[in-house]
C-alpha cells in the first residue's frame, strides 16, 4: 500500500545517482530482513478466527492470500509526499487551530525547514527531542520536523497545573534522555523547574546527564507564522495546559531561541535524507497514567506503519462514500496516541484538512471549530460526544442540518447507549467505537458496523484467557491452555504491539509474553468476552472491585448511578476491607458529582441502585460509602476524559497504610467512610 520513499534524483548528478542506488539497496535489505523475521514465526490462519466472517470480502481475500502483514514502508517522506505534492498545495488548508491556518505548502515548508535546523545540531542518530505543546498547527509542524530530521519525538504530556506539569516534564526528560526540548514560552517557568527536577532525578539514579545544557526552542502562540487570535488563544491555552495567564510576558529560558528563528535558519539549507530500520524507535510516548505512574513506550517504525496500514484497511471500508479531501474535526490532544495517529497518519492518507481543538473543555471553541469545519470525520470520546449531543443539541442540529459527518469515531472508553442515541439524533450519524492502547501504537479493534461490536483490525490477533498468577510466562507459554469462552483477560498480538516499556524490565516482563509459536502478546489489563466474533469489554483488571471473591465492574454501578436525577457523573471504586493488603477483599464505594444547583443524597442514589434490578446484592455500596461531592469539585480524569479510578484507589490505600497502627485489622465501614471523604480529587485534574 505504501511505496518505498525514494529521495528525488537529479539525472545529471552522478554522485547523487549512486547515493540513490545505495539507499535503495539498503531499503531492500531492511525489507528482506523483516520478511525473514516474519517467516520465523508461525503464520496465523485468519480464516479460523471467529471474527474473520465480519470482514469485507476484500480484507478476507487479503488475509487469506497474505497471512503475514506485508512489510510497510517506514518512510515519513513517502507517507506525506503525495499530500505535499498535491496540485493545489498552495491554497488547500492542511491544519487549523486557535484561529490559525496553514496551507499544505506552509506545513511542508515549515516542517522541512525545522528538520534542516535540527540536522544542523549534529545530534547522534536517533537522538530524542522532547516536544511539549498543546494541539495546534505548531505542534504538527514540530512533530513532522523532528521526524523529517531523523530524530525521535518524545511526547510530553501538557494537561495539568504548574506543579503537576513540572514533575511530569522532569520525569519524562530524565526517562527519555532528551537532547533538546521544543516547547511554548507560556511554559517557560515549567521548563526551568522541570529541568531542575530532571537533573535531581538523574543524580539520584547515578546518571551523568546535565539537562541544563540541552538546546531549547520556545515558541510563542503560533509564532511560526503570525496569525489572528493570539490573545484569545493564550487565554484558552492557559486554561487547558496549566500555563500562566501572564505567559506571553514570561521570560524565555536563558539561551533559548524561538521556533520562528529555528525555521528561518533552516530555510536556507538542504534536508538530508535518511533511512530508518524497522526496529528503530519512531516515537517515545508515555502511558496516560490512568492506572498509575506514566511509563515510557518506545513505538518503532514497524509498529507505527503497521498500525497505520491496519487502520487504513478499515478506514477505506468506512470512507467509500466520503468526499475527497475530507474535513476532519479532532478535539483530542495530539499528545496522546489516538490524536497522534489521526494527525500523523490519517491526515495524509485521506488528504484531509485537520481541524484541531486546543481546549476541549471550552464550549465556545468546540462550537466554533465544529461550525467552521463542517466535518466529514469526527473523532472523540464518550464523555465529550455525550456533552456535545445533550448539552449543545440545538446548535449542533443547525451545524449538521445540511451536511452530516460520514464517520464519527469514539475511543478511549466504552460508549454509553445514551451517547449513541444522542449522537445519532443530533449528528445524524451513528457512532463507530474503537478500542486501543498506547502499547499497541494506537488501535486494536473497531466496529465494522456501528453498534455491532468490536472486531480486531486486520492482522491483529486476540485471545480471551485466564492465566494464573503463578504460571511461568517467561517464554513459550501455551495460550490455548488458558483460553476461555466466557469473561477473561484480553491479550493482543500483532506488528503494532511495542517491544516493552523503556528501561522498565520488571513492568515489561509482567505485561508482555511470548507464546509457544514465538509470537509476542500484550496483556492489555482489560477484561472482556468474545461473542460471535465480536469483542465486548467488561472492565479494567486493575479497576475491578473484589467483594467476597466476586468481581464487580465499577462501570455497571456508574451507569445506573448516572441516570439518577441530578447526578452529572460518578466514580465507583473498591476500598480495602483489611489493613493487610494481601487479603484481597473490598467494599464498594461510590463518589457522586451532582449537576450544578442540584441536591443529591446518598439515600436517593442507593434507592435508585436497588430499584434498578441491574445489580446483585454484593455490587451495592452501603449508604455510608456513597460520597456526594461539594459544588466546584469534579472527578479526576485523564486528558482523554478517562476516569482515574486507580490513582484515587491508590491514594486511599496510602492513607490506610499510614494509619494502620491505629486501626483494627478489619476496617469498619465508619473508618472507610472517613478516608473516602478525605480523598483529594485535585480539582478534577
């Protein structure tokens, strides 16, 4: 599907001709090496998979004819080359955001110039460049520039307050060993403080790197190409990224240069082409931290382009009736894998216009970008789409009155039936649900027909199994022995699965296994069941509540609680029943966030849970463990709006451990209720 990305050759330049031949030979060698690797692992008979019947005929034929995913091109220039060469590149808009637009030509020119500037820094091969920016045209310029320079972008999370961002930046700089940082002037104080944290962590761990000396490129808001909306953009960025409202007057870190300066310097040079190996790291991204401390995930070029090819196979099925050069509305952060694949992979493939939203919590920005973009493709998550379709339905109905989206994709968390109904009514299009995780590059499964159920992407294998804790998973495990027909752990295999966590051998050994056929699998941490070839996710393993040896899915409780009059959202967690955590028994707790101006009582919520007849007795919380939040406090979520159940649960465990000497071995409900009401929700960040 992707041609080898040959550099342009001048027919009258003999030296360049032989360079061209050498590069071609190298690329053929890499492809042959990858083919040899694939042939050493037992091929999958896809026709035997229960989901094979759901694929369109062309994909069934492809899987039958070529049971191994053909080695894709691993060339960024090849992926974006046709897009940059389009005949109307000078006028076609490639990306918008914060009231700024870049044409295809501008995106090509600026990212290429930045790449030239980066190559002039003489970094070692595969050096890492930390990138700390919110979703914006500048971020796309920067990411493409880093890729085109042959370097590795380190995606630094940007959501949080000053203290949180400082700690995250320090951790991620130190973990990645970044050689440069490209950020925003509004984050100048965070950058200074984060570098200090990185140096302290490096010293504590016996390292010798000095992050105070790394080059810094600090951008103003859209200073790569001066545009409108700078003041409004700064205010919105301050809200969404924790940047100072006085950010525009912050003094940039000493020795830094601006992004526009870097681009201007690179304008006068020539880009040096390079060749990457399939196992070279393409991106270093971090887990969302939904279930604990973020871990560094090295995504290889093989991972990145394999997952892109897998997604494109399905995308072509969905977009067969879509217009050429579709308008794409993407309110998700590009600093997370979902948004990253859409921006870097889908945009050039469909030759679309990418409309970014810097602050998805800003209702005015959501509506203005939707109205202006008139999208053919909408990407979102359940909470955001539900909010749009229920809270802004009248305005949205007008937006989509004459033009309905061809595709609405929701990922990151399960889609509620109420969200599906509301979106279909207001958008005029059914939601297509997706499933994936950072460790699988992005995507694992998609619905082939809206609402029908998840189907693994082509060349992605999946098994439901219950592997005992004491099973030897060091190598050669027989997964068939542990496979189950009912609910179990979801394991996934494919060329999109990463090699493990960077510099975390213990976590890698716990999460990744090799089966007896030599195939690598990841234990996703999700619970699920396969029915008629469709995957149904039932919960997160780490989020499951254990009551008297029985598993309780927190989402089952939350779904019912959220229907209670006055309830805006809720979070169910388990609170340990004993001070000794080796005794795995918990009581169900429920945290409820009412709509502003509404009063909700624990008694009212418990009554609704009982009368729903949807829960067993052991799944019900006692009234004392239903905590109704005060006005102004919201539930903590990741930037993709996933509830942070595990961090809250871990915080409770820490509180109990600190007071364990004054507690009885079995905690009373009263003690648990006291701890529950003392938990800090960090203002919902």
